[in-house]
C-alpha cells in the first residue's frame, strides 16, 4: 500500500447513516479519529437531519439529500474554524444524525395521584394514563438537552425521562384546564386534543420535541368519587321522577306484589292499592254514598267521611286506596293527583281521582 492509499484510508469520503432500527433517535457517526476530506459526500436520508459539531459548538445542519462538503456548503463551520478563504485540507468535526420521524405508541402514566380542584366535588385525587406520539423538531435543542454526547440514543433510554416530563406537564395542564371530573370519562378525546396546546410549548422549548398526539386512555378517581358519579348518572337516566315511581309500581305488580321492606315494598303496596281501587270503581263499588269502611276500621273513621261523596279529603282517598295519607299527599304535592287547597286542607274530586287512576 502506497503513501497516497494510506492517506486516503485515513480520510472520510462518505458520511451516512443507514438506520436499520425502529427506535434510534440520535446516532453519532463513528469517525475512528479520522478527518473529513474536503469534498466528501454527506448523504442524509428521509426523516433524518445531520448536525455538525466542532469543539462543542453547533455547526451546519443538513436535511435530506446528498451534500458535497465544500466551503459554500458549510458556512457556519467555516466561520467557527476561522477559515478566511475556505479550507483545502481535511478537517475534524463530529457528525450527529437525528431521526425526525414520528415515534408512536409511547406510554405515559401518573405515578402519584393528581390533586384537582373540581367545581362539584371540591378537591379530588385522580390518576391517569395513556399513550403519546412525538418527533424531534429542533435538533440542536434535543442534542443539547436530551441526547447529549451519547453515540447511540434510543427511545427506551428516554422513555422514563420523557414519561416523567410529560406527566409533570400533563398534571399542571389538567389542573389548570378546570375540566369537571364528572365530564372527564366522556371527554377523553377532547381532553387529549385540548391538552396538546398546553403541553407542546413547554416540551418544544425545553427539549426540542413536539407531541403529535396525546391520548388519554383512562382517568380514575377514588372509589367514593366513582360512587358519586354512578349516582349522578343514575339520576340523569331516571329523568322524570314521577314517571320513574309509576314504573317501579308497575314492576312491583308484575313481580307479584310480595311484601318487601324499604322503598320497593312501599311501591308494591301502593301499586296494589291503586289496582284494587280502580277495580272497585269499575264495578260501581264507589258510585254514590259514602265510601265503604275498610275491614277493622273504627266507626268514627267512617263517620268522618265528607258529606258530599264527590269531594274527598286526603284521609278518605288514602283509606279508599289502602295506602297511607302521606303517600296521597306526596302525589298531590307532585301534581300527579289534582286537588284544591281550601284553607290548610286539600280536597280531591271524584273526577280527579278517576283521572289519576286511569293515567
């Protein structure tokens, strides 16, 4: 091997990065302490950016394409090295290739609950997790703040650091967004889109990265808050309370009207009373005269019936239906059973009772 072959072997003539991985973000070209030849070819592929560094200073940046390294193509490096009239001899510089494609499916999650101030619930603790996609948009900032001098910087090296940085900004953004906890579960997509303008300015300025999509997969709250959300959803599903009570009464009748405790038992008893009263009216059992006394009723109770058989007081209606007077008053106050208030008492006409039972 002659002297010229030896010299040629000590110079870099072609500089390129044939990336065969899917997770490398930045890669430093291995120069093996060789100098770059004047007129050397720099090949930058799609979704790549080449960055020159000289003695810790950022030099020229090259996008996709084939570049010949001459004075006209490296003005920043020429100025840094102080070449007044260009360079004719080999030179030394570090060359970093940065992958600028989109890195997808990166996971994030809150290690500790986020404290949120909610208009409905006050202070509440929430946890969240999801995925995000990102890409490098400022090569110099990324190399300076994130990759450093690492010769082969991969996503897995950056995952924990990026996750903590994203979560920190997400926590602040969510706290400042004032999204009601009751609405979070139904607005995951909107929440992710709304947080992007809050996350990206900080991420881009500090790390040279842009988050292309931020997906919130789940936001969980303590069990007691979940219970409150379930109750609110149930009330919204019920809608009109009167219709819901009547529906429950019908269900009780369909189930056989068996004795039961609590609200279910009361609804069943009320349903049976209404059914019996309606049957009596259809048979003429309530037409004319005072209403028949219930078995075991005291004579005084019968004597207390109104003189006018077509105008009834709540106590009489309750006896006729076999329910408590409080149940009748509840229907009157809700407007389901039409009644007229005279002084401090209510009176119900026979026609209004017929209409109520027929509804």
